[in-house]
C-alpha cells in the first residue's frame, strides 16, 4: 500500500480491511503487555502458534498478541473472540486444550476461568469480571483487541477517523475550541487545561513550533503511559497529529523513558507505518498539512520529565529545569513555541474530536471531565491498570475493582500523585476522585499512580521512602530543594531508627514549607507533600516511633526485635540455615536426637527477617 | 569498540550535537559503560567539550563511567515494590553479592543497580536480571534466582551448599 492521498482513499482502505475481517471469525488474543511478559506470556504465544499450525490447517483461526489488558495480576491473559471468553493465568500446556475445547467445539475450560472472590462463581466473559465491570475503558479498551504493530488493526476500529475530521472539516481554531469545550485537563501531573495551552501556543509568534509527547513516566509505581504507548501507539500519534494541526506545528517528539524498550520499539513501528500510509509526513492525506515525529529517549532522571528539563534533554543538554518566567508555549524547545502534553492527554484527543465535546463532557465531574487511567498497585488483590470515570470514589476503585486488601488485612491509606502526592487515609475512602478533590485533601492526581497500603505499611517509612527518592532525584540546582529534601530525609531516618524527638516534627513542617516555597520547579515545590500529608493524617504513628520507639506496622528495622517462641519451635533448623550472620543457634531435632529449640543472639542479629520468612510454623515473633 | 563503530553511531544520528544522549546510550548499550576514549572521540567529532559530555554522562542513571559486570541485577525500588518489601530483597542481594547498588563484583560477573519502577508493578517486588523479569520476589528467593547467573566456580559452590 502506498501513501493515501485523500480521506476517501483512507476510507476505502479501511473498508477493505474490514471486509477482509469476518467479525464472527475465531481469533485468540494473548496479552503481550509487560506484566504478562513477566509472568511468561511468550511461551503461551509460542504454544498457541504451534497448535494453530498443527491443527487449524487453513481453518483461519487468528492469533493476536496485544498490548496490556490491565488485569496484570491474573496474567498471562488469553481472550477468545468473538465470544470474549477470558482465561487467566494460562500456561503453555493449556494451549492445546483451549484450542480443542473452546475454539473448535465452543466449550468452556472451567479451570481457567476467573472465579469471583466472594461468591466463588466462575465468570466466562471478560466484561462480567468485577475488575472490568466498573471501569469505563474508552481510552484503554482497544488495547485488548489490537496488535500494536499492525496499523490495520487500529484502522479497523476506526483509527485516524478523527484526524480526517479535523483536517478536512474543521479549522485549527475549531479543533482548539472543541478541546477547550471538552475541558480536557493534562493527565501528566498538573491538570492544566490542554485547550488553553494549545491556544497559547498557536497564538505565540514564530513560524516554527513543536509538539512533544511526554512519555517519561517518572512516577515510581505507575505504568499506564507505558501500556498505552506499547499497546495502542497509534492513538497517541493520532492525538499528536491533530494537536499539531491545531497549533500549527510541523515537527514533534515523543520523549520515552529508556527503561521502556518495548514502548520505544512500538511507537517506532507506528511512526513508520503511519508515514508509509501518508498519515504522517508531507501533505498528510493530501491536505496540505505536513507533520513528522521523532523519538527521543530519556536517560533515567525523574526531573527530566519536567517540561523545561525535558526540552533541555532533547536539545542535548543536561536535563535541569529552568525558571518559567517565559512559558514554554512561547519559548520552549530551541527557544521556539512548544506544546508539551502527556501520553494519556494525547490519547484523549482523537476521542474528543471524533465523538465531540458534548459527548465527552457527560463523563466525569464538574471540573474534571472524561476518564483517568490509574495504576492500582500495592496491597490490593487485583493489581493492574484501571480506567475509571472521574468522580468515582476511592472505595469503588479499591474494593469493587481492586477486590479489596489481600490476606484479610485492613486498608490504611491510598497514596496518589507519586512523589509529589500524598497519602489519603482510610477515613476518606468515600472521596470522589478528581483533580480538585484530591488536591483538597493534600494529595494530587499526578500521573495516576495509586498505591494501596494496608496496616503492615508504615507511614513514616513511606514518607522516608519518597524523601529518599526525591533527594536522589533533585537535580541540585536550587539549594532549598537539594538541601531541604536531604535534611528532611535525615530527620526521617532519625525517627525510624529510634532517635527522633518531638521537635523533629515541627522542624519537618518548617523545612517542608521552605522547600516548597523557594524551589524553582514542581519537584521541590511538591517535595514536602508526602511528609506533610502523612504528618497530617498519621501524626500518632510518628509519635509512636518517637516516644515509644515502636513501629506499629513492624517495618522500621532498627525498632524491631525478632524472637523465637521456644514452645512453638519445631527445631527444624530452617531459620538457622537461612540466617546470613549465624545469629541463630540450637540443635535440629532428629529421630535419634532430642534437639534444642533455636534462639536468636540479639547482639549478632542484623534484623534482615530471613528467619521470619523461612519459618513455616509461625514460631518467630516480631515486636 | 572501534572508532569506526562509534563513527557509525554518530552517523546514525546525523552528526548532531543534540543527539549526544542517544549516542552515549548506544555506546552504553554496546559496552555496558562509557570508556573514556569513546567519550573523547565523540567530543572531538561533534565539537563538544569533554566536560559537557561528562556532565551529561554523570547526570543520567542510564549512563555509567565504570565497567559493568556481565550480568546486571536491577532491583526495582518503585513505590509499588517498596510497599511489598523491595528493601529487604535489595538488602539480601547486597549480602549475597557483597556489593552496594552501583557497584560491580570483583570477578566482573554482577553489577547491582536499583531502578525506580520497571513498569511491571503488578508483579512486585521485581528484580530484573539482564532484562529478564523475576516477579513476586522475597529475600529467600534471592539465592536461587542468582544461581543461574553465577560464573561457573561460584555456581558449583552454590550447588554444593544447597
Ligand atoms: C519533577 C517532575 C517530573 C515530571 N514527570 C512527568 C512525567 O514523567 N510524565 C509527564 O507526563 N509529566 C511529568 N511532569 C509534568 C510535566 O512537567 C508537564 O506538566 C506535563 O507533561 C504536561 O502535560 P499535560 O498537561 O498533558 O499533563 C513532571 C513534572 C515535574 C515537576
Ligand atoms: S514499582 Fe516496581 S515495577 Fe513498578
């Protein structure tokens, strides 16, 4: 296929693809997202390939390796179309059986179905699984059915339709007006209205302008940008082309984190395929509008995700932020007007243009429209990526979608907003999740990390964790940020190691205030949030560390004591073997010998917890 | 790495100064670190002062100035992995390998690194060895996981111990 030179040609091409695809034809999709990779989906794909080759014999059973479906906890995931039967935790050995029973005979393999955690009922269809049921997967949904390396798949589900509409029936100003009307807010952190940014960039003086997609995804514990870029790269690309048209830019960059090799590959393929079809490059679809995109890889620095630092990195400079007296929409990359948006923000654009702002604004709350993808992780049963309408409550996310807390433990807090965010206590579980509500309670939307914490998570330790992260990632340009994060981390170390005083708490608050006020970029500006929000909601836990030298969650190592309960000890000797410093003594009980219960020498103990992990009889107590 | 290989990398990015990070990343991928001679060569060819190249080379986590081991053990210290006990996995790895993050074992077999989220949070705590993910890690799994990557002598010793 050569370059398409008009919207009619694109439609004809799309029709051709659709005609060749029988909607009733059986095909097997295997999730190839990174989560499923980690649980071995590759072997499953190979197994299916083999079976299909051996048994299908021209039967026309398709196999598609797709992007992330979101339900990473249960991977590798396999969905059989057209019935949409979901099989979870599939092993390579299961492939022949699935093929025989389901593909050929339409029967269900019960043992591979998802089982409802409370009712125990087996669920056949993907849509009926509670994890998916409350979600609204308008951005993320196509991930499960398209092969990211095939532009035909994206076209078959209506891809690049919005681009046609924008290029041929809307003026750039109209596109901007639509995005403004949809009140699309940036999904990368700040929640700044995208339409407004586009307008400012369009109106900025200058011939050459740039658009950039921020796929640096620095928030540790979030991976939705990765999954979008890996699983549906064309949706991001289409959004960028529409944005470039609206702004009047002819060059774009996708800035991807180097830890995401597959995302780099997939967006690269997508760019290549779009160019070949004339959807990217000179005179897109014969419209007279030209635009092309390059990939730029990050170097693994959190701060380089900040807009000015990101642009410095693309220019070949060190990724340090600069003061934004002049905004990047006026003077950004190479001092030219530049519009930067997050991956998910771009992916929303085709939808808004295609279905219209009136449709889009029906979803969400007053100030936050549309959906948001969260990476629901930590101490929750169904970890994975979830896309929900703005305004859904935390309770619905954690319990209905997330399936609650594992091991019957109690929810303690939900952390959102990454290192700039805060911890929301269990008492606020009915909070509707949108940009403004989260800010009100001292956290923020951020890019969409949502880390669930249970009673075995220590909040002082969490604050220390983030401060450690921030002190390492602070670029060091502002003294307040460089020193402030360091001092706060030191104080938190003191507290978690049993040397804290009550004065430390006041000092933390003061330091937090100075760091936030005196730093240039939002890294320093929001750095105290993890400390301030935990101090606000979990002050008692801090006090317990300080006054009683106790860590109630049993996390802070220096405050723990391990002890073997001699009456429970079976004298198996496993703990002594596991101990890396030979701090455990005793004698193994055998048929011949009586044995001596094991004991820990506190002087030698380094509190690594290996004995506790290794004991099968709960004979080791932690205090 | 020969000069002509470096030349090919520079060429691939169109001899642009702005591509310096990509060029360094490609050299890093090949050599697993940035040899001084390579940096000098790149600087000369692109007319970038060596101090600027060093500034970039030391700013980003993905770049290293020290030779690296044959196997890179990368422990995820992201939030999701942290709340599931990544610190204890890291501590155990430090004990097993006898090195701290950023260091390489004397026999040049392992380099220990930490990373802030590998994007497979559902499988946390995660350790990636040479890009292969090991999910649901805990301290007791460390020894067994490392075993297959040990150099031969160490492997025998570990087998004998087990
Ligand atoms: C320290 C720091 C790190 C950031 N990291 C990211 C990131 O990884 N991804 C991202 O999209 N935005 C990140 N941002 C926000 C960007 O500066 C910018 O606001 C955003 O990419 C704009 O896109 P949006 O309006 O579509 O959200 C970061 C900001 C700061 C201060
Ligand atoms: S936090 Fe470890 S993979 Fe994301």
